[in-house]
C-alpha cells in the first residue's frame, strides 16, 4: 500500500492539523509516514501546502513527484488547482466550495468549479457552511478529512483516535465537535452530488 496525498489551503484553515491526523493514524497502524510542509504568511492568508506519504514500505522522500498524488485535499478551491500537476491519472480532487479571496484578480467561482469538475473524480462540498451549522466554521477541515476518509486506506477508528489524540488538551466539547465534523464529512461524501456547485 502506497498513498500520496497533497493538502493545500491558506493559513488558519487547519491544513497541518489534517496532516497531523493522517500521520498519527498511519503510525498507529504501523505504517511508514513522511510529511513535508510549506508555510506561507499564514496570518495574511498565505498558501499552506503539505505532502503526506503513507506506505507499508520504506519511504525515501517526503516530496510527492508530479503526476503521483492519489489525492489533492484542499480547504480552498483555487489552492487545489495550483497543485493539479501533481495529480495522477484517476486521482481524486476534494475541496471546500468556500473561496478565500485574498488577491484582487481572484478567479470567478464558477470557473474554478468548472475546472475542478472537468476531472472525473472530484468532490466539492460546502464544508465551511456545514461546519457553521455544527457551531464552528474552523471544523471545515475535519469535514473535508471525513469526506476524504472514504478514499484513504486508513481505518475509521484510527482516524477518530488520532483526532482524539490531537485535541486531547482541548475541552471535551472541542473533541466531540471535531469527531462530529469528521462523521458529517464522511456522510456527505457518500451523497456529495447534493452538495456540489454545478
């Protein structure tokens, strides 16, 4: 088993938290993990990127070669499109529909969605909106991870336990919120067409 996942978004959207959950879950299953990350100016909405590689075998590089990513998981649609050259044929694109318009010439939303939907394997869900309904928009990252979990070869229990581990110093309410968001995302992925912007 070899899985290559690119995580992208902007500062403050919880990209590195997703990476930490994946890493923790994979290690709990005695798998090898390598992760690299690039931080932009997070306080100003700069780009954040992480490569996560999971394998039963030894991993020699923490960087995913172009054309080798099984999935690009993004909390922002334009940031997803920046990394399309890394996607392998048949790979998955998963993103929040909510844009973070931090540049003057930000593309039109419909154009972004059309580009993403031109790839056969894509999921665009209203993660931020659903997270707000749960009580905290910051949980959008866990909703997206839940949606992606149906395509990642890690057990649901390992991912849930990893969430509990990472948030163990937070309140019980925060832990439960993130677990609920994860479960909600998993459910949305099964019926994601209802949540796609077409």
